[in-house]
């Protein structure tokens, strides 16, 4: 009754709305709350995706000036802005379009997110170990800020027989004493419930604080677990012995001494390197014109010279190969440097010193352990297989893992195992313990020979030549650079964990990361 603005008409409208339950105030507030939660989760998910991307690529997060007026607000915010371009829904509720407590762009938020992601990766690694035996590989280095860093790699065999070697953590240490290093390692392992009693191998370099028989790191761990055998890195150890032995041969030392002199002479100056490349281009062009070289993709690359390293014998080979490739050009550079010659004192020592060097690197206990382990080697159709040696290996070096009754049973299993695998075509082309372990699982023969499978897995936890530690250190150089030298240890470790284990990172459910982030209870914005 009356006009549209009359009291009666307004009351009739209000009564009509009251009968519509969807417009009740509690429903309206609840709907608004759900929309806010959804928007908050979308903003945080965008942050997680960008943090994951930057960490995987080893790219810096923050900018020098992240204010709204800056033309370059840093990689994180610039990528976020790029992600929002063309996405009206996302651009409407990010950055300045939302309250500051719900932007999820602060450095502290980024660090919390990346820590959650890194811990998820570490948890996946621990789940793969699943209470089994494992080996630790440890090395020390200095980062860009000259801080002592300890890198930890875990080596283990998965339930499916696949051998894994995973970077696990890197942590700054005050000093490199054995006690300090052991405490740091134990803290890391304890944080993820990795029992020291399951440790079956230690791999370090030859420094006295690591290999010392009384107070070295390996000795301290052996007190807690007497079967955590220490083996000086195989490749590193043989390399040092080989380099030391080579130096004691006058002709060999003389050769590499001259090689080093030439490399230093030619490659130590940008001008000389430019001259070397000029001579190479001239030589290649001449040889192509006379058909002495064939043209083709990547067939005539301009090279340079590299120094031989003390810890990689392959670097000596590469250094020699480089010189052969650019020999004529190098000679022309040397000839052009009339007063650039250098002389080195040539020294030679008696060959019994070589035996001392090898003995220093390979002690009797380690040699026996490796010798007995070689009896499991499947190469050449199990040519090295020896039941007595294998039983001796289990009885002498793994008494915690094999009782006296187990050893007796193992002997019978080995007899049947030898007849079985030697006649199985699937095992004929296997040449390594790693492949053997995997094939035992694939063929399901591990169920018939559980003790043999157990021993193979234990032997696989011994340190062997590895590139994982090298990847860890190169990863640290990518993440912590001269322009990012103030990165904290925790943030550095998390970035490296994600950067080096990307196959694990892509398995992480981002919605569950949001839920874990919300459980920290440090934010006022609603996420669920």
C-alpha cells in the first residue's frame, strides 16, 4: 500500500527478505568469509609457486629497492606482477589491492614457505630410508662470505632396490674440529629421526680432523656405531695417491710441470687468451680452406687451456687434451712472448715413497673390507663370486646385522643364489652391485634370498666415487653469490635442498603446504 518509499512498502520488503534464508546475516557473513579465505589461499599459492620457481632455478629473491615506486622491485615481486598480467582475477587481489597482512610477499613469508618445501623434500628422503641402513658423505668448504660450511649427503638403498644419493643439508660451523662437525651432523640427523645406530658408512676426505684414528670425525662416530665403516672417498683417495706417485716419477712430474707452466703462461692474461683465440681462428680457417678439416656443427670450436686439479686425475687428462687441441696456437703465443719464459726446479724422489703414499691412503682394514665386498660383484657372469668370502664379510664386518645363525643360513642361500642367477638371462649383462640390487627386486628374487639382498644393500652404503658432493658445492656457488653473500645458513640450506632435488619438489601438494603454513598460527588472515 502507498508509494514505493512508504513505511508499509519497506516493511513488506524487509519481511520478504527475512523469509529468504540465503540472505540472513550469518549466511552473508559466512559467504563473505569463504570468499576471503579463497582469495587468501590463491594469493599464498601464487607466492609458493614463485618461491618454488626461483629456488629451483637458483635465482635471487629480493631486490635492492622493493618499494612500489621502484622500477625493479626484485625477482619475486616482478615475477608475481608478470604472473598477474592477463589474469584479472589474480591481479585484483594481489600486492596493493589487499591489506598488508594478507599480501604474502614479505621476505619472512618467503623464507617460511621455502623452509616448508625443503623440509617436505627431506621428509621424502627419510621416508625412502624408512629405518634402513644408510651412509653419510661429508665435506667442508667456504662459501662466498668465507663462512665454513659443512655439506651432508645421504647414501641409501630404497625398498625397490634403487641406490640413492641425496644432498640433505648444509650448515655453517664455527670451526672444523671433529667434535664440532659431529655435533652438527647429529643435530641434523636427530631432527629427522635418523638413528646413528643405522649408520653403516662414512665418507670424508683425507684431512686429519676427518680421518684421524683416535680423535677424528670417523673415530667419534665409530664409538657410537662400531660398524659405520670409514672409507676415504674412493676417487678422491686414489686421485691423491696417483698424483703423489706421479710427482715422484721424474719424467711425469717434469711433463706436468711444463704443462702447468705453459697453461699459466698462456691463460693467465686476457690479452694472451684473446691472442690464443685469434691464432686458433686463423689456423682453423686455413685448414678448412685446404680441406684438412671438415666443416660441420660444433666441429671447429675455439678452445682454451685448463689447469690440472689436485683432486681429479681426469683434469690432468683434460689439460693435456686441451693443449693438443690448441697446440700450434699455443706455440705461437709462447713464441710471441719473448721474455715470458719461466723455469721450475725439477725434483725426483725414490719409488719406495710411492708405496708409502699408497699405504697412507689404503689401510689394511679398508682393503680387506673392499676385497671381501668384491666377491659380490656380478660383472663377467659373477666371475668373482665366492661363498666363503661373502660369509666372512657378513660375519666379520656386519655382526650387528647378521647373527651366527644368519651367517649359516646365508651360506645355504648363497649356494642356491649362485646357481639361480648364473643361469638367469636377466642377470647376465649386469655389471654393478647397483644394477644387481635393482634386478633382485624387479625379478622378486630378493624374497628367496633375503640375507643376500640384505648384505648387498649394506655393501652399497659404502662410499664410492660420487658427483653429488660436487653438485652440492656448485649449487652453493649458484645460490650464494658475491651479490647475495648475506644469505643465512638456514635459507641457503633450504634453497639448495630444493635446487638439487627438483624431482621431489614437483611431487609436493601445494594445498597441503598452505595448510601447514596456516598451522604456524603466526598470521591473522584466514586460510581455512
